[in-house]
């Protein structure tokens, strides 16, 4: 399953300017917040979580909430995602892949999720 999301980074900037850290806490864990360098990074993380929920076919909600998706970095700095046990079991997830890119005022994320048949 594949999901993609696009966000205008200025939207995240406005959110962070208005609500500061509380804006990030809505969709990121404390460990994820430590990885955020600026509003563009935060926008990319938002796009990742939205792309995951789209790949699962649910959108963000009770079946897959923002905090059911964790973003971290590999030793080489590439993003990686981990899903909660609830999501893994509900959707029979066996593997995930993610890519984030930024261009100008936009952040885009693409997620691929493999499942057991």
C-alpha cells in the first residue's frame, strides 16, 4: 500500500508561531520533537504521518492516530517509521518505507507499507 502527502511549509510555520511546542505535541512525541530543526522539518513529519494513514486507507483517526506512528532517523540520517502494536496487528503490517523531500515552500512524503495477505 502506498500513501503520499503534500503540505505547504508556511502552514506549519503559522501553526508553530501561534502555538509553539503545543502545535508539535499534537502530532509528535517528545523524541520526535527533538528531531525537529525548523518548521520545514515539522511539515515533513506531518506529511509522513498523513501519508502513513493514507497508505492504510484510514486517514488519521481512531484506527490510526498521529501517536500510533513514530518517526526516527537511521544512523545515516534517513527517516524511518515505526507503528504501534495496535496498527501492526490491525493491518497485518510486516514492513514500512518512507521518503521525505522538500522543495521551496512544500514538504512531500511517500510511504510504502507491506502487509501479510
